[in-house]
C-alpha cells in the first residue's frame, strides 16, 4: 500500500495517521484487498472458466483449480483460497440457467 501511495516511510505514516484513516484503509482492504495479484486474477479466471465449463456439463471433478491459472513455479500459500464445493454448485446452477 505504501508503494502505491508513494509513502517512503511506513512507520512514520502509521505514527502520524489518524485512527479514522487507519479504519478507512482497513475497511477498504476488506472490500478490495491488495497484494497477491496473481492469486486474485487466477481466482477470477477460475470462476469464469468453471462457470462456462459447468454450462457445458463438465463434471465437478474435472473443473479448473486455482493452480491451473498460476505460474508454473508457484508453490502456493498455506491459506490460498480455493473454490469450495458449494461455490461450484452455485456456478453450475447459474450456468444451467444462463445456457437456456
């Protein structure tokens, strides 16, 4: 965040920032988190591709994984978010409605 805002001394900025400013940035982070750009792009692509695949009748076991859209040297993070089965079912329902 500091790089994007042009802040060269994060500690000084934190010391000078008001509680309201910090709370605003925290709220923004919950809505639009920064960092992990590869994972965020891969997750969006995964959702789109799985929606399309589900609309063509692809079985749940054959849907795309997050790693399918990441660089080949990506080792993953301990808490990388994967699409859960409930989300996949929701995508399939949407895809069937959309395909009609």
